[in-house]
């Protein structure tokens, strides 16, 4: 979707205002969860930095590739929230599984 032309994307209205931010949170939560599952000993700051750099790169690409998409700083905020959420959920899940 990053490099998709707007004509290739669905033109339907979102379910609610800010629905795209919820999608950003969900995607980055999943990425962070999988990162923590794959690299369980690495620190949060490294996961956060790498995934946020990915988010920044996608927003810059959308802004400057002139394909009808635009970057949005609020998307980065949603990305950061998703990264933190996914990492936290993975830690909580690991603690619960270890207690059993």
C-alpha cells in the first residue's frame, strides 16, 4: 500500500474519523510484537527506534514520491503508540505463560 497509486486504493469513506490511525496502531503493534518474539533479549529502545524509522521512511516516501499520497505526522504518533502497545502485550503474555 505504501507505493500504491490512489486510484488503486479503495475510495470508500472510513468507518469513522481516524480509522486510518487505528490501522497504524494495529500494524505497528503486530510488528513490535513479532519483533519482541523474534528478538526477546533486545531492549525496547532498539525495537522502538528501528520500527519508528520504518514509519518515518514510509511517511517520507508517501510525501515526496508524488503518487497522490501524503505523509502525516499523526501517523507517526499512531505508529509509536502501536510499537509500545505490541511490545507491552508481548511482555505481559510472556510473563503469564512463564507463571504457568
